[in-house]
C-alpha cells in the first residue's frame, strides 16, 4: 500500500469589497503535515512550519489573525521554496498519496509553485481529496466539514481548529478511522470515476441548453 502524506495549508485570502491588489493570489502562510505508513497506519514523519507571504505580505494580516498566527511566529517563518523542499522530503512520487480535506490545498500549492517558478514535487495523480472520499463513502449529496466529520466518526481530535498541523493531524486520524470502519481505496476510486462522469454529463447538458438559448 502507498504511504499517506496528510497535509493542511493555511493561506491568505482577500475578502474585502475593494482594494484587491492586481494579480492577487492566495499564499501559504502555514503548513502542517503528518506522514502515515505501515499496518496499522502510524505517524512516521511531520512538518510544522510558518511560511512567509512573499508577494502580498500586507494582505496577510486578516488571515494570520483568523489562523492565530502572530508577528513573532512569522519571525521564524521560512520561504516558500524551503517549505516545498520540506514537503518533497516526505513525499515519494507514485508511492505516496497527498491527502487533503477538499480541493484548495493542492490548488494553492500548485499556484504558489507556478508564481515562484519552481516545480511542484507533488503529482496530481497522487492527490486524494478526503472530503470527497468521505462524501461518497456516506452517499451524501453535500460535502461535510472536517470538524463535523470527525464528530460523526467519534475521532479523538486534539489541538485547535484552523491551525495547520492540528488540522492535518486530525484529518489523518479521520483517515485511520475510516479505514477501521471499512472504507477502501478501491471502492473510492470506482465511486469517484462514476461521480466525475456524472458531473461531466451534467455540465455538458447545461452547456447544451445555454448554447440553445443563445441561438434564440
């Protein structure tokens, strides 16, 4: 079985109605990661680092406040390329799943690598969206939040929500609990393929109707 690198990023956002800087994009300001391996899955590596916002540091304050990151914390922060090196040290292409809750973590990593003009070491085919996995496993038509999911599965969580390492650690605990309760990767891949095919069909149907309206 592949290893699992469970990752959570805290990153900047800009939600004010005015003043958005030209070209603004979300920058990672904290990384938390736990690597799980073996049977049963056990912790075999960790990352916990603050990351300097390189392009838009003035816009980071609101996100830092939300994530409880202080100016003192940022004095210990590393540069984005150094964070990518930390990540690469625990990730083996084709041998490690990059696990995150939702789609944003991989996107913000990819965008950061593009803007810094460095290669993203994490291959998209190794990305595992555990939020989607949980949704399909339960048969829901909505996506559950991480905190709610851990409560539903009676996971013994620890730490503070919206802090990168604690969120990654709790996501890893949920992954282990899902395995304990019978969740299987093979079933998820089959369900994901069907889900994506259905979504693509809906999008094609909407586009068809939209184009029909435009002709009239």
